[in-house]
């Protein structure tokens, strides 16, 4: 971090600022005296420093951070890819590294028949994890809100029948006891910056699928991952699911550049959700191919056995037959990147 001081600062005040900063931890301040202004260069662990707090000081002209504010999620401190293991009856499902994993299932769990039928079909086509929302974050309070604990019970039944580990979204820390047998806990886009929820998930040792918020930067996404990791849970999977732009032809805009950028900045696995990104069933396959081509570690895809009758997100849900074809057409793009599906 670089602190530029105002002209003619009182040396005693400068010393006091340096002492305050150095008392914050393992930080060393080096002062450079120039003709026009004086500069303090900080080296060491600056993660606990806040630029705005320092800039609020009377003698400070400007502050510039030169190192990322996240540490545990940072590839600089962990050069190798993190591979997250999701236990399953058929052996661990590995996410990250040279593996490419597909999570598939309906937007929401609607009935025992629906979730079990979809689970069997997507497993047959090559999905290794089953998704399904039990707690649904809906824009309208009058829309279907999910089956809640009953939805989780139905997911567990589908898991029992297929052996697929399950992925489902949590919306409140108060619901954590219901997630005891859930294999991967999803934090949805709307809760990416629910910091109390993120801290609670730090005390859980299960993998967390953290989705990017509707209007959040990649640094903000990584800071949210840092919340979970700094609270004790290193098992975070990042998910790009489209962001809000001025474009209205698609539900969101899939930020493909986020994938190589996140993979460069962080060692955590990065998966892509083309379903919520484009909002159109016919566009899921081309965007899934694109995601695989730019280096994603996997996909999360909405599949419904009767999209026209889906209680949530039918327009973007693909049929089991379309999913089967998607897995086959995505494979060459996965292999292009030296990964195996
Ligand atoms: C979902 O996965 O069903 C979902 C609600 O996703 P997002 O949080 O990305 O909107
Ligand atoms: Mn959905």
C-alpha cells in the first residue's frame, strides 16, 4: 500500500500515523522523502488495513492499494489449484484441478417424482451432482417459494436412489440445521454479500458453492469467498452466473472473461451457470461450450422433465434429452483445456 502525504506535514504526526499502522500487525513502513511530497510505502500483511480509514487522516493526500485485499483466496499465496472433494457413495467427486464436473437438476424441487426422474436422467447423461432448490429466492413474494424442509427430504431421497451428492441453496443461517445431510451448500447471487451468512458457513466444513452477485465485481466475489475461508472453511467453489448489464435480450450477461480472470487471481475452482446467465433454454448449450473453452472447472445447469410446467425458471430449463446432447457436445471443449469430464 502506498500513502502519499500532503505537503509540509508535521513529522510528529507522520510518526504517529506510522506507529498506528505498524501496530495493526506484521507491517513495515518505509518513508520516501521527495521534493514535492513524502510517500510512505507499506510492506507486509496489509489485509487488515482499510484505505478509506487511512485516507481520512488529515495529513494524507491519497492512498493506493497495490496488493489484493484477499489473502486466503489469493493464488499468490497458494499457487496450486484447490481441488474440492465432495463425498459420495461412489467415491469422492472432485471439483477443480484437471476435472470438469457437471451439476444438473431442476431450479426447484417440486415433487418426489420430478426430482427422482430428473436425477436418474442427468446421472445417466454424465452429471456427477444433483441440484434442486428447496428455499427459493423469488423476486415476487407471491411466487412459489420452494418446498423448504420437504424439498431437502426429497433431494435426499433422490440422492439415495441415484448416489448423486446434492447441491441446494441456503438463504438464512437459521436454516443450517436442515442442511446437515446436504453435500454442497449453495449461496445464491442475492446473498453473496450476506456477510453474517458467509461467516456462519465458515464454521461448516462442507463445500460452499458461492455465486457471484447480480452487480458485483470479481474482487467483491473473492472478498466474499475470503469471508467463508477466514471463518474456517477453505472449501469454496466460485460460480459465474451472469451479471446485470443494459442488455435486455438475455436475462443477464454471461461474463466469460470472469473465468480466466478468477482462475488467475485465485486457486479456487470456478464453475459456470449458463442457465441463469442467459435465461433461455436454447442458449444454454452454446454458452456451456464457451465456458468450457475458456477454462471453467464445471457447469451448473437447470434441467426439468417438463419445462413448460416448471414452477420456477421453466424458460431457461432444458429437457433431459437436451442435457444429454449438451454433455456430448461440451466434451471436446473440456478436453481442449486438458480436463476430463
Ligand atoms: C438458482 O441457482 O436457482 C438461483 C436462484 O441462482 P442465482 O442465485 O444465481 O440467481
Ligand atoms: Mn433457477
